[in-house]
C-alpha cells in the first residue's frame, strides 16, 4: 500500500492483497458459491459490481459523512447497490439468481465490501477508489473461479458444465459438497503462502485483532483477548 | 400433533442436516475467529442464538405486515440489515445499562454479530421458505443451536491443533479450515436422518 501509483492500486487486489487468499475476507460466499465455475463467476461479478459502485459513492461522500455514523451509512449504501444488482440479476439472469439464492442479498454483509469502504474508499480519491474496487473485485472473482475450477474438476469431472470424459471414473464426490470447499480453501491458502514465500501480509491467525473491520466493533476486539499474539509470528 | 412433528423436523433439520456453518457456509467468520477457547465459543454461540431469535421476531412481522402490504418487498435487504443492526446496537446498550454482568459475558460478542451473514441469512431464508411465524422462530432457534453446537465441537478440536506440529505453510488458518472440513464431513452423515424420523 506504500506505493500508491494507480497501477499498483489496481493490481494489488489480484495477488498481493488478494481479498480471499491473503486478507481472508468474504469467506462465506467463497466457500458456498464455488461448487461450479459458472456460479462462482456470477457471484464474483455481482460482488465486483457492488464493490465498484459502493467504493465510488463512499469515496464521493467521504467528506459529507460524519465519522461517528460512517458504518451505518456505508451499510445503507452497500445494501442499496445490492438491491439494484439483485433486481438486475432477477430480471435478466433468473437461472443465476436461483443458484446464488440467499447469497445474493448476503453480498450486503460480505466483509470485502465493507472492509474496502472502511479501509480504502473512505480515505482515498474517487478514481483510486474505483480502481481499488475493480482490482479487489477481480481478485475476488479470480479466487472464486480458481477454487471452483479445482472443486468442479475433481468433484464433478467437468469444467463450467463441460464434462471431462477421462476423469469421469475418478470423481471425488465430496469435493462439491460442503467439506470439500473448506479443504480446497485451506490448501489454496497454504499454496498462496508458498508462492508469495510468506511475504504477503497473510494473517496467520484468524481472529478479531487481525480483522480489517476491527474498528467497527472495537469494544469486542479490545475486550476479547488478542488471540493473534499467542503464537507469535511463527 | 402434526404441527409438533413438523416443528421437530424443522428444528432437527436446521440443527443437524442444514447446519448453517458446516453445510450452508454462513457465519464462517465468527466460527473461525472466536472458536479458540471453549468459553468464548459458547458465549458467541448463545449470543448468536439470542440475536437470531430476536431478529426473526422483528423481521417476520415487518415483511408480512409492512413491506408486503405496501408492495415494497424488494426493500427486504435494506430494511432487514438496518433493523438487525439497530436491534443489536440497542440490545448492547440495554445490556450495558441494566445487566453489566450479562454484558460482560455476552455483550462483547454483540457488535461482531451485526454483520454476521448467518443472522441476515436466517431472516431472509425464513421468508423465502414461506414459514409461518411459529415455524420461523423454531427454525431460528435450530439454526442458532446448530451454530452453538458447531462452535463448541470445533473449539475442542482447535485446542488439539494448537498443541500439534503443523507444517509451516499450513499454520494458522489453513489447518483450521481443513479441520473444519472434517467436522463438516462428519455432519454430512446426518443427511436423511430427519426424513426418516416420522416415516
């Protein structure tokens, strides 16, 4: 984040600060919507649209919104865009709407979006916030597509609906069920750690203290013992 | 009796078969974040159950008696998140003022729950499934208890992980997720149990 050139703002979301594998945000849709590549792509694009719009609006209004009530304001902005996206998807892509189900409205509480509003858009210019929204949204989409590729190929012997014949006898059924999602996610996080050689600010311990939304709920975070410090930076 | 049976089916279904954390992937953040110690996991679980019941008790009438009546069904997401967020805030203030002991035990978890997708998820799901008010409340109770169950089970598992030697890239979240995957695998065994209950 030190280098604030526009390109790096755009690109950091894709690997260096990938919201899914490095910042560990938005875990719920990541796990739930990666059973097949099509749904994952749709989910990623829906979140990208909301993220881009909310980042722009939050950034535009950053001098108007009083600091004390900024979180409720952000939530209303995000929920409005989610509703718009929800209506568009319902109207033009009813099949996707059915597959995403409750996770479409749940984009509202996806912590990537609130997290970016709080960490970036609330402090930066409109242009940069838009770039950040696109970068983070693309990073999210890429991560979802990558994870769903692994799950669909292994679990269903197909890619984006096209069957892969020679894998047919070797389906690992549970990959497309709930446990497979967590297993693949865990392995991919470890893989990203290896690729980035541990240089990415990967949160080794998932706890309140390390949460980028910590400021939203500081009472909870200060009163809960800081769990991240326990094991040191092993 | 029939009503009772259908309620039991909903309750067991949401606790075991469609466990929100382990099968539906909602509320993963607190599940991974606050499950390190048993007492914290229990506190979080109870707080989530309470908020879910309260949120359902408020959002169900709002949907049927307000939004649907005036044809504003599409405002569901915005209204629900606002109602739940203010509800949680008020609850925290009230607890702080009138029952500091309870606030110390449960109140600290409340702000974390505001943006927990399981709470909004259960409120929306109750409407989508077309549940009656009673069924909605039972479903919310089941979902909350299922969350509590998953948290308590998982905190036990995590204390074992902490004592074991994990390869470096897997340390932290990666191994935690893989452990969660095994619990989830165990819960898959419950599929079908509810349908056979009254067959």
